[in-house]
C-alpha cells in the first residue's frame, strides 16, 4: 500500500492548480451536470494513467537498476521544477445545454486529451517505472486526481479562488524534489 499512497499524494498535489483541475472547473461551470463530469474524469484518468504507468513499468524493464534510479530521480526533480510554473486554461464563458451522455463524452475526451503530456501523467509514468505493483500506481494516481477534481466539480467556481494555489504548488514542488532526492540517494 506504500506505492498507492505515494502515487496518491504525488498526483493529488501535482493536480492542484493544474490545467486539468481548471478544465474540471470550466466543465462544471459550463454544463452544471456533476455526475457525468465526475464519471468522465474517472474514465479518462483511469485509461490515461493506466497507459502511463504501463509505459513507465515497461521502460523500467529496459533500463539497468542504476540507469533507472538516475532517470527516475532526475525526472522527479524535473517535475518538481515544472511545478513552479502555474498552468492556465482559456475558458469559454458561454454555457451550452447538453444531455448527460454528451457531457460525459465531452468530459472524457477533453480530460483525456488535456492529460496527455501533463505533469500528473508524467508523474504517473515516472512512478510506474520505479514503484510496484502497477495496479497501486494506477489506483493511487487515479484517486489523487479524483481527490482534487471531484471537489472542484462539486464546489465550482465560487470557492475555487479561495484555494492557495501558490502554497499547494510549493508543497508539490517540495514533495517531488524530496522523492527525486530519495530515489537518487537510496
């Protein structure tokens, strides 16, 4: 369960203020249909992070343990540095009525595409290369995404401005830097 909690904490902190959290906020404000949005986020994250963790696990088999340690450690430090740059998303303020199926499909596709190459996907790939079992990386990273995005969807734009995003970005930076140093020095 150690792997699950590391993946959960790392991804949850990385997601705070991330473009996919902002996308969750935009979708909630635009469609006002919480369940289809939450389910779309769940499906998109499961598929995206399962592929990322699988790719990380595969890459982990190709590298020697020493090469893997250096690659993972340096990658975690790079993600820590990446966390210092806040994400932004352009929001379309116009509301469009849509059925639940359409909201689910729009959310799933938009969230999956927005997550491609995102900090949390890269973090999941890195965790998949170094932490086992695979299912705990996927479960932890998915739960971390949901822990941040579900409240964002439910609470909406009204309370989003009260989250200290700079502080959370700094905490995530410290976490990824500490994990990177831990991997390099163990």
